């Protein structure tokens, strides 16, 4: 056989082999449930070292170039720096009622003012991983019965496939019930809570968001914070707590502020209200402020309804994560038959680079912990 014919056959065989290579996304190997008292990085990098041949960053405003590399399993994989952002959005009409009939083309997403292309849209009752965070400081003693009842009723109104974990916090945060779908186990966990000490709400939020990112089985995640005053015991500041939660691509936070009563300091109550509003608005949730204990149960029902009727929107950011920095997010919804609509979702995020850990060292303590 002539040398030219041999070269041709070699090239043809190589082209055939490359033609059957599967371009498949290679998942980052997940770690099992970690210790509640040992922190590890819950946000692995999307361009993990498990893949050889990293994707190169494209010009600003354009997707990064794809690259072919050989993975640990011997297969060739196609990787691309396509940074997906997921948004859970609630839509309200001019009267404050939830709107549940919008199609994908009613929504428009902007990041730092730049239009983004929606890549995924869902409007269904998706299972959620929920953390119930209950203030157990001394001032909550007389409110606990109403809070416990509202917590149980909220779970009853949730999707049966949801999973919940229970945290109580005073000067420290403790997990009283690990993830479960058992209402009975949650009720037992509520019985472990004793009211005493100060209020470390920021630390509890950071630790619970961290715990969610490591252990939740559902991508849709929520924290529900119930407290009766401002933070006076956290090692983290409000800004640090919000930043950490955004670093994690973290959960939506609903706040229920029990800022009433004869012993309530009005100045402190005003500050606590602003703090809870900030935490919820930054993460796409909403803060509620009942005027008395008899209103708490109705608010819990509103939270459950809001969670179950959200739209889930995803897009690939045109701004690669390697550039870092905070990105503002704005979502519009328009329907000629409905007039002006308000979309409630998180106001922005920090891109997940996989380099951050819980530098504040805030973790959940292990109390009377029950496991499935």
C-alpha cells in the first residue's frame, strides 16, 4: 500500500473516532452529608479540575468558547463556560394578588441592564428544601406556642414532597431536626427548643444557608426566619450575612417579624424591620410583620402559598463568572390584559467561583438531633 493511502486511512479513522465522541456534560462529583460542625466548600467550581481542557473565556457579552478534553473516565467531553442563573419569581398584580397564568414570553430578564436569554422556564409546584429558623431568645418565651402552631400549619400546607429541617437560635444556632418530610418529627424537634439568651439571627442565616447548600436534595431552597427583635449576638454583620448567602447562590428568605408588645422598644423595632426587609428583598423573599400573635398563622399560610406558586426562570449570564463582581438582576413581566405587574425575585448575586468557604466559621451546633 502506498504511503499516501496509509496516511489517508489514518486520517479517516481519526475523523471517524472524533465523530462518535459524545459531547456530554460531566457532573462535579458530590460529597456526602458533611458534619454539622465542620465546614467545607459547598459551592464547587463549575470549571472543576476533574475535567482536563478548561473552557476559555470569550469576549465580554458573548458565551465562552467550548473546549474538548479527556475526562477521568477516559471519555472525551465538551465543556463550556455557560453560567446558569436560576431565579424563583413571584408575580403580583396591582391589588397584590399572586398571578399564576403567565407564559414564558411575558418575562424579560436583565443583568446589569443587559437583556438575557431565558433558557429554562417552569411554573409548577416543585419540591422545596426548607429551613425553619425560630428565634429562641428569652423574649420569645410567651410567643412560642403561636409560632410552633404556625410552623406546623405551614408544613401541612406545603408540597408533601418537600423536606424541612429545624433550627433554633439565641446566642448560638442549633439544629433540632435534620431534613425530614415527617410532620411528627418536626413537632418533636419543636419540643426541644428552650427560650433563653440573645439573638444571633445573622449567624443562624449564614449557617443554615451553608447547611442547605451541602445537604438539600432539591434545587429550590427556602429559609423561613421567625424572630421578635434585632440581632444582638452575631459574629457576622448584616452585610456579611447577605454576601455569604449570595455567594452560595443561596435560598429565598421569608421573614416573619414579631415586632409588637408592650415591652417592645420602638426604635429597635424600626431597625429590626429594616433589617428583615433587606434580608428578604435581597434574596427574593418577603418580610411580614403581624400586629399580634393571632395573625401569625395566616401569614404562615401566605408564605406556603407563595412558595408553591412561584415561576422558576433560568438564563446563562452573558458576563462570565471569571470577571467576578456583584451583578444586579431585574425581571419584568407584561400582560396587556392585567395592567402593571410586579415581579419579586432576588435583586442580584455574586458569581460562584468555587473559591469561597465559610470564612466566618459560622456553623450549626448539634442539639437533640434526629435523623431519618
